[in-house]
């Protein structure tokens, strides 16, 4: 058994997993209780219209709720979400009314294709089945991981995921990063927002507001810690997010921190970064080959001021191009000719 598995099991052993199977349209859903149908709809059922039918996004799993700036393969340079977008274009209350129906307790999802929508979950989810969708859901976890992803093809969108402890918000392992999509959500708390191992091919974290880490001055906090325990490989994209630790007392390292066993191809583009720790972006070259590309990102004007002006902004990226400060000027760390960069 790997050290990672032992860690994961030991941290989760106190959780009690309670499951009740309810069959509707042939698809089981797990939980302590079954909310009214309007709060938990299953695949194949009729969907309500979005609160703003003019906001559309062909990349979101609901083709009736689309937004041309998301997941369409050619996002506009320097475009990212902002805190004021919460409740308007990201988070809960966008594709349906903000959820009020409660669904409490720790939950294991082990039926492929399960769809959870429009509920408030006071507990932590274990995703053990592939093809699960979480949409317009508030998750508040006081345990180890709000979402422990151990199966591929999970989509989380238009939701709010909060960890009230200093652990991880998303724990990704056992192939759970394969085609994991986290879109247009608000992510808060935890020491790390994402702790990632295994197959991350197709993993996309896009247009999310991530903020307010939890921890002490001794913490090792990262936005994305990649490959700390398991061989981690595939192509992973971090795009259009607003990333802010928002906790000056917490110990920290980096927003992006590949570790010992990381060897993915990593694309970081169009994000907005506020000061975090020693490096904003780090691309270590550990035991396997890793390719890192950072382009068209925006750095807060705080990076131009003391005490942040002397902090490195990147290290060892294969491509670091067209990255700007908030005022439009280019970072000195950029490589290549900035005259070919897109307009700001």
C-alpha cells in the first residue's frame, strides 16, 4: 500500500458513510435523504431554464446554459473571473436558484453517472464512480476533503465548495484527475485547494474564484500541489481563474507546485494571481519529464510593491510568455518577444 493511500485512509477513517439508494429513471443516487425532485434531478429529466437565458457556455455540461468564454478551446487572452462575478456568472444561483434544500452527512457516490444538483451538503463527498456531475451545489466540509475524487470524468460546476479545516479542498487520486472538470465555482478554505496525483489527462480547472486558505504559519499551503505521492501524468489546464490566498498569517509556498512524482504537461493561462508565497508558479523538474507553459496571465499590482517586489514570479517554466501586471506592463521574467503578445 502506498504512503499516499495510508495517509488518505488514516485521515478519513473517522468519517461515517451513510447511503440510501433511491431509484428514479433507473439511476440510483446516494445520500442520507432524498430531497424533493426539484432539488435533486437525475440525468434524463427536464431541466429548468437558466436564470439568465442570455448567458451561454458551450463547454458546460448543460448545453442550454452556455457562456462563450468558457471551455470553447480558444479563450480570449487575459480573460478571467473576478470576485464580483460570484452569484452572477459563477457559483451557485446562476443556472438555477441558489439551493436551500439540505442534504447533510458524509456521502459516498459509487453509482456511475450520478447527478447531484441544487442542494446544500454539510459534509464531505467521496467520488468512487465515474461520470458524476455536481451542479449548483453548496458543499461545506468540516472533515478531511470536501471532494475526494477517486474516479474519472467528474464535473463540478456553478457550485461553492468550502473546507473549514486546514487540509485539502479537492483530493485527487486513483485516476480521479482523468477528465476532471471544475468550472465556474467558488472554492474556499483548506490548506491546499487541489492536491493531485495519478492520471490528470484532460483535467481542466477553469473560471473559478479560489480564495481564503486556512492554516498556521507552519503550513505548507499550495493552490495546486501536484505529484507529491503518486506518479502524476497527462495534460492539465488551469485557465481563467482568480487565485488569492487571502490569509497573510498562513505559511505558504506556491500557487502551482509540482512535486517529486510530477510529470504532466501543464498549461497555465489567463489567470489572475495575487501574492501567495515563495513562487507564484513553480515547475520543478523532479524524477520524470514535465512540460510547463504559462501565458497571458495577469499579476496583481501588489507584486510591484514591497514586500512582494523582490519575490520571483516563476521558476523553470518551459514557456513563460505574455504575462502582465495588472497595469498592463510585462513581467521581466517573460521569455521571447513581447511585441507579438495579444492586446491587453
